[in-house]
C-alpha cells in the first residue's frame, strides 16, 4: 500500500520516465494545446470552423512556413474534394465556356508571386468599441510563394466578351444552415493583371486542404477573402457580384464613421487592397528586460504599394528613428525590419513601430473604426520594463 | 487510501489523466451556466464551436444584430426565446469582461 506522498513520487518518477522517452503529449495546465495536423503552435481562435492565428514570435521569417500560415475559414472545409475528379468551370460572359482539371492547370505556364496575405479582419480585437467576428490580434497574416497559372491565361481560353467587367469566384466551402455560399468578385482589370493567379502551390508544395486544395485564387495585395479557396467555379459578370460576402459583408464606409456608428451600405464600397501596416514581433510585451541593447524587430506591408520606411519610437511616440529594412523583398511581400535599441536607464517604456509606403501613406496612431473592424492598421506598440 | 502495485500503474493513470485533460481542451469549452445555456449551446454549436461565442465582447445592440443575423442564417431559435438569447449573450460576453485565453495548436515534434 502506498501513502499519498509515495503515490505522488511514483507518478512524478513515471512522468519523468515517460517524458524522457518522448511519450508525453505536449500538454500542461499552463499551455493547453490542440492537435491540428500540419499546424504548429498556432493560436486556435476556432477549431470548427478552423480559424488559426500566427503568434507574434513567428513574424521572424520572410517566408512563412505552411504550419505557421494563418487559416481563415468562413465555413466548413469541403469534405470530398479529390484532385483527380475536381473540375473548375469557367463561364458567364465568355465566348466558350470551359472546364479545366488540376492537370490542365499544372500544364499551363506557371508563375510565382510572393504575396503577403492578410485577413481583412486582422487586428479586429483592438477596435474600440468592440466589433463582432473572429477576434484576430496581429497574426491573421503571412507571406508565402504562391504558384500556378495566371488567371488571365485561363480566362483567355474561354475568351472574355467585352461585356465582362467582373470575375466571380465560387468557393466549395460546405455551407451550414442557410448561410449564403462563399462567392465574391473582383474587377476585370485586377483579374487580368499579370500577377493574379489560380494558385495550386504554396511555398513549392501543393496547397494543403486548409489553404484551398486543389486551387485557389491569388489576388495579390488584396484582402485574403479576395483569394477565394477551393475554387469550383469562375464566372465572368457584367456587374460586381452583390451576394452576402460582397454586400453587406466586406464593405468599408465611403466616409470615416464616428466609432459606434452603423454602416450605411448604400454609402460604402467593397474592401479591396490592404493598408500600410507594421507589427512588432519581439515577444517581450509586458516583459522585464535586463540588456542594454535590445533588438526590436517585426514585419511591414502595404498591399499593392511598397514599404519605404519603418520607424521605431521607444518613448511612446515622441521621437522616431528609422529601422533597418530586411534585404528580402518582392512587389507584394512584406519587409522584415529591425532596430537596435540602446537603453541606458531603467523604467517602463512604450515601444512603437510606424510604416510608410510608396504612396505616402503612414500608419496612423488610431485606425479608422468600422463595424466589422476591417483593415485595422494603427501604429503597433508593446510595453516593457527595463531593469539595468 | 490509493493502491498502486507498481510505478507502471501510476504511469498508466497519469497518462490517462493527461489524455483526458487534453481531450477536454480539444473539445469546445462549455458556455456559462444559466437558464439559456442549453438552448444557446444547441442553437449555435450546430454550426460552429463555442469559442466563436466565448471570444466576443459586444454591446447588447451588437448582440441583437448578431442573433438576428444567425436566425436568418438558419440558427433554430424559438421566437419567444430571442430576447432571452440576447440577454444571455450580452450579460456573459459584454465589453467589460476580460479577454479570453485561446489555446495553441500542438507543436509538430510532439506528434511524432
């Protein structure tokens, strides 16, 4: 018979033995975790539908590895897609409606675009007053190499009629209840742009199911929702599509709203390109720091524009100094940046980052409020206690 | 008094406890207790898990819009329960409540 103390010591010994043989699951009371194959260390905002956010510490890689790339699903993922039997139909305002297979797409001239994909609602959790939706903080964004044929090459096969002004994507998301299907459209000019793709690969490997296997649209520089996953149908339209995910969903007011004011759908437009934005990825928010030199780092992006400057303030926004931009860059990709902070006095500091883009847009101190929290881009900040 | 013949028994119990704990984490957390807990759980989690509700911090006016949108999208809510749904959600998930701690997905190396 064992006493309670003996029992505890046996359990601890067993735990140590099991741990040393790698038998224990990665769980502790402090760090609960959920097994999601292919997704590593992500913040689980929802497991059904799957919505995963990249933690700030993963912003240190120019190319985001697939297991760290955020996942935003509006509904259930298709349960039965098979790459062999999958077909993509192209119709509407075209001369010759067509159907293509995955093999057809892979046989067309491939193009690769390194693109920073960001969910329109990234940063929504920081909006005041609070707004509904997945409460993304910093990490509903990632940067990857997307490859596949140009959308325009596929559209040319069918021949777009002069009446075709918009291109509609229909995703094969499985729709629960009476939720409208995931259908959105982009203007023909963006659809025919040389960088707009039907992507079948991400970082050189076939798209995973969470990222839209077998094919997704890739509309560079625009909100993630434009890059429709699990494509089933492409339709050329005379007018902008006006279903739920275009109207009233994914719309911005034409004029700034007073925080809390409702959106007048008739005085709004659909969200397209991303804002200028930077985030600090140094993971020591609220931490104690003992070093006199600290590396502050992060990422900055601007949708269809280029990042030209990232500045850092370590005195709560009174003075700013230029950060060093990373060497790796591409038209639609984020720039990593870093700044060596030399600190000489103990105290509590507010560290901020502010990006400027090639169109002269500068990250604001306060983001414009809207009822869905789209395109949040306020100057990022973290607070630290320095003890030297 | 607890009885264990060997350390293997203890290890087995420990692994069982940890597996149970993990399954509890993997399952969606329960909505807060209250007269509407069951009905809200049934109506909402038919389509999505509870964390989508648990992370919201909304005013009563915004909850009203959300409940009406979800009813339009197929959430089964008796007409007589609509106001109680809104009261329950706006009481438990109001802007003054602290933010919800979200779990992480497991690290790849632990799955091998």
